[in-house]
C-alpha cells in the first residue's frame, strides 16, 4: 500500500500518515507503532512532527507491554502556537537516513523527543499547549484514529490552512472535518437499510380460494364428467388449481398456442417465407417453387391483407426473361412430404370449410373464392370452400399472369443449379416474393383460428430443425422445441399443428406453463402470442360470446383460444382478476354431451368469468 497524503502543515511541509508505512531502516521500535510484520501504527516523519508529550499511563484495557496513550492526540497534527519550518534552501534530514541513531528516540528516524530549538526535527520554539481533548465515547480507529470528536472543531479553528496549502476551500476543509468526525460517530437515530433492497413480490393467490370459486362451475353437467383445470399466477408462476392438470386430453384449437410458440422459438418473429420462380430446363419454361406461404395472394384482392402476391412475382419474371416469352409453367411443391390430410381428421374436415389439403404452394389459404370468403369472415363465419389441389390452383393463376395457357401447367421439380450457373441459365432465379413476418402469421393463426395457416407454421418448425416437412415431422419437431422451452412434454402427442386431429394429446398444465413462460419476459419472442388472443365479446372467435348474464363480467377481461370438436371443448388464455392479477388458465373436457355445444360454451365462459371476478381472498 502506498503512503497516503494528508493536509500540509505550514509552507508546504508534508505530513505522511499511513498505518502500513515505515521509513527505510526503521525496525518499528521507537516509532509509536508495531515492531513485527507490517507496521500497524503511524510512523512520524521528522520534518512534519513536533516534539511529543511524554507517554501517559498505560490503558487498563490494552495488552501487556502496550504503552501507547489511551487516547493519542491527532497524529501529525501540530498543536496551537507558532512553529518555524526549514527555509526552502535549508537541508532537511530524510527519514531513515544513516545520520543519527536509526530507530532512536532523538535521531532522524525517531519521534523527535529530544527535539527543541535547533533540534534534529528542524523546529524552533516551544509549541503552545494543545486544546483540552475529552476522550470520545468510542475509541476511534482507522486513518483518523488520532481524532476525537469534541476537540477537532477547536483545533481546526486555530489551524485554518493558509492559501498555499492544498486545502484551499472551506468545502474541502469541511470534508476533512467530516472524516475526522466519522471516526467517532454519534449513535444514529435513522433506521439502517440493507442494500440492495429486498425484492417486493406479490403474495401468490391461495390455491384454496381459486378452487372454491371454480368447483361449482367445473361440475356443470354441460361439461361432462371429465373436466380438468389448470390456473397459474403469471407474476409468481404459482399453480393455483392442480387436480388433473397434467392429465392429457384430446384437444382442438388450443394446440395452436403451442404451434405459435414453437415456430416463434424455432424461426424467430421476423422470419419470412419465400416464394420463388426460376428458369426451367428449356427456354420459356418457368418453375414456380412453393416455400410454404399459405397467405400468398394472386393480386391485390387477396384474403390476407399485406400478403405476398403472384402478380408482383410475374412482373419480376417478365423483366428477367427480357424478350423471351414464357411458354410453360412447372409447379414445384415438393418441399412438403407425406399425406396432405392428417391422420385423425374427421371425414368432413377437408370439405367442411375449416381445413384443406396442405401443400407447399397455395393461394389465399386454399380458398376457392377469396372475395366471398372475406365477406363471410366480416359477418363472423370463418368457413370457406377450399380447392382440392391448392398447388395446381396457384400454378394456373400464375400462368394466367404470365400469359401462358392453363393447360400448360403441370407438377414437377425445379432443375438443379450448378456452381457456374448464370442468371439466364437453367435453375437461375427469375424472381422472389416474401411472406408477412412470422409474428404476423402467428397473429392471424390465433386470432382467426386459421387451421391451414397453423399446419403451414408447424412445418416451418420441422424445416428449421432439418426434419421432413410432414405431419409426422412437424409434430415431432414441435414436441422437441416445447421440451427445449422447459414445458412438460411427457406423454405429449402432436398429430398436426392445428388441433383438428383426434390423435392429439395435451395437458392443461402445458398450456398454462406456456402462458406463464410467454409472460415472464425470459423469452420475449413468445410474448407475441398474446396479441392474437381473441378478446371476450369483442374480437376473433369470442366476438359473439360472453353474452350470458352470468358471463358478462368477463367481457373485455378474458383473452383466450377456444376449441370444439364433437364432445370435446377447450379454452385457454389469460384473464385479469378483480384485484389486478394476471392469471393463465386452461379448461379441457373431452366427454361432454354430443348435442350440448352451446351449453358447453356457456359453461366454459362462466369459468373464465369467475376468475375475472375473483379476488380469491
């Protein structure tokens, strides 16, 4: 440790004070400090210390052999009176020099006890007596061990530093006074606070209160005899209802929450799906390659606002071909493999208006009449007639934009591109359009409960992990990503990404833990699933619900996904309670009466409303 500089005394004379400083050649004896190890006392510097007073009687509380005063005066502090320091040209003996008696009481390395007029210390005249100093309540320690609280104001008032000293301002003088005063502080009346302050967290809701509020509603006959509920405090992560929360159920639309979370984790919210056109094997041949964008539109009148358009792609192709007229269109939808309908789908799903054949190339979600579908959607009906071969349907629309006859459209594969291929060579890119960002696609899927978009996004999870873009590859990839997110996947089964398959198995706890994960901020990309959740009595699939007198309190307070198959009903989402808490909840039943669709929906709405109105205290 280097010596610490302390205020100058007179005319630039420097006083040193450091508990571990010892001049060269000093053994510690006669210095007022320790003689073993590192010095623990202060070492007087001859040119700065006046004559010392004789040692007082040993303190009764000190160790044997310790003859230091019980309350030493301020170290290195000259008492009141006039002192003369050596003139600038006058030599001053250095501490620890060979002259004199090393370590002796009167030598250059000593304490200057024999100093007087003309003595080795270079001081002339006898200093006046110090102001009386009453011992402090607590013995000072540290660098200011020589100070005592009652005497420092009087001493400093007598020793106001001259203009040549480094303490040129009253503020710095007061700072030194505070350091001296701190060596003997008064007992503080202020309450001591620890730092950092303790984290303030809300007490979690008592589980018994939530169960007491929900039990009468869960036992409603409209929900059947196999109902399981999971409720989680999103702030604390605590589980409030657990009976059957890990039991796996057949689910429908709530599977889309897992699809959205896994594709956001695998692809990222900014990922876009490309649709490309490349040159074919013969001049004039154009190959349209599907990348899996289900929202691709033919023109500005597409079903999905802001979607990529084939007419823009056709203009790029015409520009790239120059004077060569297109003569043939080949549709490459080989990105997807396996069947176009999932195992476990009901027979009426492909033709019932809520599902379609899943291919890598399609326009407007495989809707045959986008204009009519938009009008029905605005009226609250999400069903729409779908085409049987979505990829060929898109290829024919693209051919018309290029001026190619529709009978010149066929399925095929794009030619391989060699390393030295030029822009006009076989396989060279002629144009590309990009889909909406992934976060927007997830929002469309959840808010409109779009099954076709859900199947396309599930395949994006498989592609991101290098797996086959099929129903099987998508389900396995979703399960793997869910496990990487820390969700409970034991016994989890995904037969598709939309939840239409009756082979799906999912537990209420997975849904509520997913909601808590999306809300705690640890995975910011997952929080975007909340933006697509329908609002009770206001948007999406909940726009016409929560109209029952017992469920009106949930209007605007519940955001949730619902799902319905024959005998299977589910709801999962978030709700703000009466005391301002955010809860994640999931209610699943798969043995409801087959003819009680409306009654089951009302019963589910009442459960969510009970949470919204519950203080649960």
